[in-house]
C-alpha cells in the first residue's frame, strides 16, 4: 500500500532548481514523495511534465557540448 505526499522544505515545497540557461521564471520543479505505508520506504519523484522539462534541459546541454 502506497500513499503520495507533497514534500516540504522549511515553509514551502521541496524543489529542484533547473540548470537551464536564460531561465528566470519557472526554473523550479517540485519534488514529491511516495511512501510505502507498510515498510516506511520513501521514494522521491517529479511529475511527468517536470520530468519532460528536465529531460529537455539535459538534451539541450548535450547538444551544446557536441557543438563545441
């Protein structure tokens, strides 16, 4: 049995800062937690939309490195 929770750091949600260039707004993605209520094991994850943004950032980084 699993339950999903939002994570909190201090008074706001736990977030990952994206390393995308020229990003001022929208450069954070929220990290969520999935808790196994039987074992207490916690798994952190990001939603599909955020994951797609992180993958796109990584792909742009790789493309820039190959151009140099």
